[in-house]
C-alpha cells in the first residue's frame, strides 16, 4: 500500500461517505504515526461544512456514530497534491465537470476507481483522462446523506466489483487490495469486469425508474404484481440489449436480479427515487431511462416498457 500516499474520495454522498469514511477511519491512526498516507474528501455545501467541523459521521448496519476524519475536506481539487488513487463517487451528471477539474492533477500511474451508475462510465472517463489506470467498477449499496455531515447505510452487500483496465492489463492491484483489507471494505476482482457492470445496470436502472415513478420502496414493490412486472419487463429489455452487444451474462440473469430485490430491507429506496422526491434539479433519470432507450435504438432492440415509464416520468414533470 506504500504507493498509495494521496487518496481522493471524490463525492461524499452515500457511496463516497461509506467507502471514504471507512478508509479515513482506518488510515487516521497511520497518518498520526507519520505514515505519509493522506485521505482527502472532496464535498460541498453544508455537508462539507459539517465534515470540516466534526468529521463525517457514518452509520452502518453493524455500527452507528462512527466518526471518520480525513486528512482534509475541501471543495477545491486544485488545492490538493497529485493523487495516487481517486475513488469517484459523484452522480453521473457531475462526472464531466469533475474529470475536467482532475485533468491537471492526474499522473500516469494514478489509479481511478469510478463507483458510478451506468454502463458507459469507463468510456466517459477515458474520453477526458487518456492516461492513468482506470479500473471499470460498480458497487451494490444502499446509502444516503441522512443530514449534513451524516451518511447512513441501510442495505446492500457493500462490495466493490472491479477489474482490469483494458488499456493497462498488467497493472498490479495488490496495493489497492491492501487498502481495502485494512479498511474492512469488501471487494471482488475480475479480469473482465464489464459483465458485472451490466448486471448492476439491469438491477438499478429498472428499479430506479419504477421506484422513482411510483415512489414505492423495495418491499412495497414486491407486494404489487403489477409493479414487479414493470421491473421484470425493463430488466428483460436491458438484458436483450446486452446480448446484442456481446456481453457475457448468465442466461438466467433477469430471474436472479428479481430475487436480489428481496435481499434488501423493506424500506429501501433508490437514489433516483430520493432525488425525484426532493424535486432535485439534477438526477440520474437520463443515465437509466434515456440510456436504455438510446442503446435499444442502436442495437435494434425494442424498449417499450422503459420508454413508457420514462415518458410518464417526463410528462409528470419528474424528469427534466
């Protein structure tokens, strides 16, 4: 882990707060001993102000009130030293501005782990960052900002699924494994991580769209045959696209994805649903519904259920 001296956690929302909090907590003692390992939180607004004052308060299923103090919390990437590791946890609509801010900071051996929703995140990062090591990644987790300075986890297996950078296949991930082990972060490495990214997309895009439109929790959704069928149909549409694109997924992936819903707590909500509830000006409706419709057209796969739900959201003013 000695090669990872400066670690950026970019976006301290639910995902960044959970993983960044665990890393900061684990490394704070080593930093105090002069290890030279620094953890930088990049956040904004009242959330950042509270973190500066008190540290990040992290509530997990196992433990409440964990105080996580980074080396520095800031909203200015420009003021930080060059990173050895960037864990990107912003929402998809904030990715491009963040990448532009990072362009002058990234080194050839900087490791980037993008934990965002979407099946095109690796390509989007590569369109702005031509060097560095970019590890295609995804994660299953249910977390949210409870209030400024506080992040709460309510479900998910909290495992980072990631793998080889197609442009840097000889990269040795051992230092990253060491970091995650010390921080008690679960992970799974794969030579080809893209199937896992598509599996995650099948799950989160279908649930995100249906929960955002109906404002139902996972448990309420499972109680409704009609809503379950909406989710099931969107999953089948995305799976058909993945087959056309040559992604190697299990043939029973849709049924496995439906079974996965019941493993989350009854009250679980998606991040898109939360954003729509709050009438957020920006959210991930486009990265889910818009992407499925666009990919369907590109591959010649019909996506009528996705299009119907997406249009209903748009017509109700819930999508910009």
